[in-house]
C-alpha cells in the first residue's frame, strides 16, 4: 500500500520569513553613535535655519528705506502739547510731542504689549495704554509699568528751516 503523505498547509504569513530571514531585534537596534549623529543632524539643521532667518532679517532691515516725510512746522506745536501724524505709511499712527522749547520726541502709538493705541498724558509725562494699564516714559518711550515688554517705536526726527520731518523708525 502506498504511503500517503499528509500535505502541510502553507502559512502565507510566515513563508516569506523563511525566504528572507531578518533578525528583527538587530534590525531595530539603534546604536548610540547613530542616535548621536541623528541628534547632531537635527540640531545642526535648527542652527542653520535660525542663522538664515537672522541674516535675512538683518539685510531686510538695512535695505528698508523709510521715506522722509514732513510732519509739521516747529511753531505750530506749543510746549507741553502733541499732535498726531501717520508714519511711515497711511494708518501708522504716531505722536509728535513737544516737551520743551527745544526738545521734541515722536513715537508710534502702538503699545508694545498687544498693539493697543497709547494715549499721551501730558500732566504726568507718560503715555498710557488703557488695554492693560501699561505706562511709558514720555522722555524716552521706555516702559514704566504694566505688561509692555519694551519701549515704544521711536520716530527719528529731522529739523530743517523751521519744519519737522520724520526720517525713520527706531524699533
Ligand atoms: S496692549 Fe498695551 S498694555 Fe496691553
């Protein structure tokens, strides 16, 4: 009598493993050196990216030429008073303040906290932001109290033949 061999069913899920044996543990093992290389590569990419952004901003700022714009005549502003003007573009509201006979200052009216408009308080020599009670020194624009993190943007002034001009911003 012929001996009948039982045919074993082929397990398709594991058959390929026999054909292509892979040591999975070894395959997923990451050496310390490889991991360090990976970290260095990622850190290096961040450093290069930040450096690129810094250099690009530096050149963009230096290339940005703001217009020279007449604000008012010196005689039109009384001591201890202010006028509003727009600089460098329409809608960019600023103040020109006459502190003494010879001292003028000009600032953007955008608060450095969350951009609310500030209000000059001539009697206190301050600029006040009503949104979160921020205060700035009128002499130099520096923050005095409240949440504003830095000074107001200052408008560079130029005096020529009795007229006052804006010729740039210091941020
Ligand atoms: S926006 Fe001026 S203090 Fe917050």
